[in-house]
C-alpha cells in the first residue's frame, strides 16, 4: 500500500470528512513521526511495531570501478521492528498461495 491508497481508503471509510482533511491528517501523522525520528526519538504503534533511529558507524568499503579502498562516514538509518501481534497475523496466512511475481526462497519441485 502506498500513501495515496491509504488516503483513498480512509476517505472512503470516513465519508463525513472532506478529502483534503484526510490528506492533511495522513501528512500530519507522517510529519510528526518523521520529526520524532529526526530528534532521535522512537515511534511506537502498539500491535503494529516500532521505528527507531540506529547509528551505523564508519566502515571500510571499496569503489567497485577501480578497487580503491575508502572509509565511509557514519550515518543513521531507521529500523523497524514488527510487533508480535503483527507477526502472528501475517504468519496466520501461510496457507495462502504465493502471488505471481513474488520471489520464492526455494524452487518447488
């Protein structure tokens, strides 16, 4: 699901809201989450999961074109940890067939 699909579903579910108010609400939630992560905070949705910034220190790397060794600078990346309730709900559908185009871990014989 992408943001526009989320906005469409919410607008369909809450028809008493103006469409521009739904767009504003979704954007505001995303902006508040982003600002919390920028401030090195944690964002948690009970039953869904949590987001947190994670520091990755400098590391040794190489330029694949010329093989030159370089040391990268450290950076933050956002880590997501799914809640147990979400993992359980996703794994409850293991019996469903794999969609066309989905990557398969092992070839079925």
